[in-house]
C-alpha cells in the first residue's frame, strides 16, 4: 500500500516526511508542548494590551513581560518530541528536537519488538484504534484502521496484532479481516464475538474538569502581575 492510499484520518499523525526510511510519530510530550504554547498566548495578549494602554515604568515592565512570553511561546512551539521508527538502523527510539537540532536518542529498541496492535477504540467500542508502542491513535472504522496498521507493519517489518476477534486475547493480524477470520473458525459465533458497544455519556465530569486545569496558573499570573504593577506605580 502507498502512502497516498491511506485513509484521510491517518494523515493527522502519519506524515510523508522521511518515509519509507523513517516514520515520526508525535508523542504525548509533543502535544504537551503545543498545549502549553497555546496557554502562553493568553497572558501574552493580556500583557500586550497592558503595555499599549499604560505608560512610563509600568509600560516598560509589561514590554519586558511581553518579550519574555514571546520567547517562551516560541521555544515551546519549536520543541518537538517523536517516537521514531527507523528502517536503516532497524531501531525505534524517542527523540527531542529543537529548531533542527536532534537531541540524544532515548528508549532505543529493535523495530521487531515494537507493539503494533489493532483494537477497539477506548472511548467508543463501535470504532477502532491502533496502538504502537506507548502511543494510541483513533482512526475510525475497522477497514481504515486495519489499512493503517498493515501499512506500518509492511513498511517497517513489524509484526501486527489484533485484539478484536477473540477479545481480550491478542492474535496475529493477517490480510483477512479479524471479524471474518473468526467467523471462518466459528461459524456459530455471532455478536458475542465483539464486546458490547458502550456509548459514552455526552457530559463527563472528568472531561469538564480539564477545562479548569489552567485556572490556577492564570490566577497566580494575574496576581503576580497586579502586585508587581502596583509596586512600580508606587515607585
């Protein structure tokens, strides 16, 4: 299978850069850097407005804050962290990159030892996802997810597994659909082959709570800026 034949959702995390020699998969740390950069934009905008509206010593202070936050945001946007599948060295590893500079490789292991698993989506049992090493990507339907798994398996000679036909057991994934393979072996099997579909609730307290995670940071930042601004005003 060619890269151009992959389902559209796969393009979100599988980029053509480096293929077929290397595959760079963004890690959780990579997305954490992006999230922190987005959070940094809010105090940056607030400090910029203060710098424009004030004058004198206070304006100088907020200009300094704006410059500092711009530097922090740029650094966070430039930091990249990938799980790398490397064909030339037959290794997988994790690596931090910054503006073209590649830091030391970490968690190196043979490609053959990489876990590549097709399974039900963790949040919606009617959908499917792939797990590669410690990373999990939700794709969609069974056909699309299986295509992505087989593409990675064939490109990097990694054994592919599936956890669908005989859940929770794990078996080798072949070119035959996991559901069809199970029906050939057990013609009497029906819907019991698949675990019951779980529909997640529309409102989850845990999900709502995440929106408040940055609140202490913004409150502390606001109090610090107000306190320092007050001191400068007195001076």
